[in-house]
């Protein structure tokens, strides 16, 4: 038996390259106009990006419906952990060659009614949403009048009609009985302007439409107490301070009490939290992998210094931080949002992941 649900596949946008002038959409075109001119594959990618953004709007989860036979649903959005055994919303996402009309919509509506009638899903969805770039006027008018929509639907799919021919008598009868007691106000067509508004809150909007990112929030001061995710890079800094100033590396308190090590540690923590703020900004603003590509760019320029001879770890650390601060960054949509402290902080993130070290051990 084919699976009922599948994880939504991640969109295939390349995550790191800035849109070039040749790739960027014409400046006079709005995102809505761009969508209208895109292919079916591009529409599917856009819808997938939008649905992934919906995971942050009150849904417990948003999943694809398994197999080619989707039974009237491309995507399910769950309001509780009970999934389709509890309240849920159903999305039918298609880019038809022409506008979505009642004749196209009715077979999809019959599919979901039949699926619930035969207990493929235990609960009928609270909302059934058609997602298409063009919704025909006749369907828009019917969706605004649920009672008339039900009457027209029942006439169109009555036994012996072309639209109901694929169903056996028992399944069709059960589906039509369910239709009789269903409130057809659950059927609706998504508003493309609203979809674009929600899509703009996700990480794919700027790259798809060539729009600028939202302003980056200000970075606050690091907390007084060290956090768990600082442990590794701070330990490596303590080794530097022990070698340079004789501060025992067994506790950060020793470094804090030293006039030079204490100031240095504080400035490095500020850089680390600055870079972490950039990471969070990137998570919410650009496709996955974009920030990691920025980290890799910096790593590839500074990693060579680990193999060079330096009088001590303090000199090696300074050389890496200076190089990271001066290097030109590769094409990345985040370039214009990178602060000078981010570059230093990214070096400490790399140290946190054991990709960089300042006082290499003998034989390592």
C-alpha cells in the first residue's frame, strides 16, 4: 500500500549565488506578473516554497500526499498531532494550461469526498483549497455561494455522468451521501496576493523574485554566562590565553580576571554572537545552505594558516581573523548584510565545529 503522507521535498533553488543581471527578472515586473509567465515546473517549485513557509503559521506539520493517486489532495496541513484523524486543511495545487473552472474542480472535489467516504481519511478537511495561478470567474462566483456550488456539483457528478464514471456504485453512493451533509463553504480558492505575502515571509522569496532582503535586525550583547554552544571555541581561546598570558585554561573565570585576556574574550564573544545573528537572519531570509556557503568561503581562505609556523597560537588566531576581515567574499546573496564582526565570529563558529584551531597539538 502506498504511503499516505510524504515529506515535502525541498525546493531546488541554488542557495548561494546572487541573481546576476542576466538572471534577474525585469525590474518593471511584479512577483505576481513573474509567476504568470513561469512554467509548470517553476509554479510547482513556488508552491512548494510557500507550503514550507506555512509550517510557521500555526500548522503542526505540512506534508505531501503519497503516490500518484492523491485522492483529491496534493498537500495536507495538520492543526493537531492527530493529523487527518483531527482537524486538517487540504491543498490541491495545480498549474493548469487554462483558468481553473468548475468542470476541472468537480472531479477533484469528488476525489476527496470519496476518499473520506471509504475511510481513506477519517475526518473531512475543514478547508479544501485550490491553489492555481488563474481561477476562472465562474468558479470564483460559485465558491462565493456554497449552497449553489453544492447543487451544481451534485448535478455534475450524478450517477451515469462522465465525471463519476470511474467510481463503482457503492463508492459513488457513499461519496454523494457525504456531499449531502457537507458544508461546501470548506471549498475555496487561494488568493495569489495572500500566497505571495506569506511566501515573502519564507527564505526563498528574495532569490526567486530578485527582491531585496528585509533589514537585518540589530545584534544584542552576548549573555553574561557562557552558553552551551560556545563551549568548544571558548576552550580553544582559553588555550591561547594560557600560552600567551599564563591564564590556566581550566576555567573561563581565569581569563575574565586577566586584564588583557578578559577584554579579548569579551570581544570574541561579541563577534561570535554577531555571526550567530547573521546565521539566524539567513535561516529566515535565504534558501538553506546560503550561510553555510559563506562559512565555507571564509574557511577556504584561512584554513591554510593552520599548517604554517607561528610563534604561538595568539599570532595564528590574529592572522586568521585579520585575513577573514580583509578577504573579498564570493558571490552570495548575504554579502551586503555581512558586518566586520561577522567574519571574526564565523572563524569562531568554524573553531566550534573543530574546523579551525589556534594551538595545534604536537603531531596533529
